[in-house]
């Protein structure tokens, strides 16, 4: 009998990468309607603009994370399923360093898989302690890159045998029409905030002036809700001011919106190069990177860990952090050398990065956990003749 899955995560209509990830994975595993979601919901979440796939599972319980003790009812809801799949990211669970996820995990009576979206190389003592306890309590831990797995083993006291590497899934954008342009189209998308490094991409764009034809650059995505709450749109406005100073205002398209799946597919298909100018040296998982690679669009990315692992011998070019000259050179290389983009994207993971293949690996892991808990059938005693 197929396993049933209970998911614990943020979930649409909440607008964040974690919610989108969980919805995609849960939809793939919702065969026969055997899945449900316990939704994490904070009072400051931003909702709207995300349409769930018709096959997405329903929300069976909402954990309002502003109220203490919500883990009890959340655990009870997850225990109604055969396997619990718990998304872990810093900042989504109550308590110091998100410690309130720990009693929930201890209260689960079903096998649990914890998916780690961030593994810090230099956690503070409490972050380290909480993550080590999560790994000790869960039946299995998933990282999305081997870099994250190695960092977890080297920097934390965890059982390496519990860790599986299952990549972040990518959608299929092949059905979306490609919109061709007279100028090379550069694209960055995702929630906007300091650390995205858009200022370096703008400086790189300015260095491309005089190119024939001159590229144009789309920056798509709303301001991150946490950033918007504390700082408003100061970062976005500073970027627009920088573009004006650099003389590239007419070469930048700002799309201040959260794109649904169809709109995002059209945008990705229209891009010639995806630019990931991130400042972070910690990022071991990037859904944007996986989507670009899965769609066969060449990538120019700074040397954050996931990009180094995926692009070093694959579908894109790496550049140093905060180096607009190197970024401009890489973009020019991809945009002007005949056939290079096709050769690079031909090295991508292809079908192995698609959501059905990724979900199959979760199914396999869940099957092993359930088998380990199933008691062996007793051997019948021989009866003398």
C-alpha cells in the first residue's frame, strides 16, 4: 500500500521559496490524495499571487507560530499520516534558533524526514545545538547538495548514515512559449533584499555598454516580506538610483511581483542568461539556480557553494563575488560566442533534476524507513508429525 505523507512547512499562498518547494514536492507525492500539509503561518507572512497545482494536497492544520505551544496539535496532525516530511529553515519555527521544532519531532510516532534548506558553516552555539538535536531525533535527514552534506558531517555532531542527498527539484518549462528579443535578455528573479547582489549585476551591465546589441536586464520579484517590514523598499530604490547613476535605467526592467508558475515559465524561457550575483558564501541550496539549469538556460553566478558544485563542470560560468568586471566578461562570453550556451546547457542534469525524479527518491527513502519499522513476520514453529 503506498505511503501517505504529512508535510510541515510554510505553504502557498505564503510567498517564499520554502512554500513553493514544499508545494511542488507535496504535489508529486500526493498520489491518490494521500498527502496533507501542516502549514506554518506567522502573522507577518505575505500571501497571494500563488496558485496551487490542482493536484496539491490540502492543508489539514495550521500552526500559528506566533502562539506558544502550537507544536502539540501540529504533531497530532502529522501522526495521522504514514511518514512526516519536515522542512527546516532558520526563522520559520518559534523559540530560540527555532527550538520548538524539537518537541514536535520527539512527539512524532511515524518515521520523520527532515529536509535541511540551510547548513551554516559558522553557526552560533545554539544554532549548532538545535540542528544536532534535530538530526539526532529525525529518522532521516536530507540535504540538497553534497556540499551541504559534507559541511554537516564536518561541522556538526551527526550520524552520517542518516543523511541522504536529494537535489532540489526543477519544474518543466518546455510548454511555455519562448519570447525572442532583438537584444540579449539577462534575468534575475526571486524575493529581493540586501545580499542578492543586484548592485554588482547593474555595474556589470554598465560595463557592457557599447556591446552590439546591448543586453537588457530583468529583475523580477517582490521585496522580501521581512525586509519590507523593517526597511520598506529602500534596497529596491537604491538599486534604481544606482541604475540611473550608471546610465542603464533604460536597460533594466523591474517586475515588482510574485510570479505564478505560468508567468515564471514564460520569463525563464525568454532569458538568454540567468545572472545570480549573490553576496552569500553560505548558500548551499538555490532553487533559482536549479530552475535555470533545469530549463537549459546558461547561468553566470558568483562562487556560492551550490553554484560551485553545480556549475564547476556544467551549465554556466562562475565569477568571484562583488566583481562586476568578471561578471561582464562572463555575460559577454555567453552572449556572443556561437554555440557556447548550447554546449554548457547540454551538461545539465536534465530529467534527474525534474520534480518526478526527485519525488521518487523521497518515496524510496520513505519506503526504507517504513520497512525498518515493520516487524518481521514470525517463523512458524515446526509441528511434529
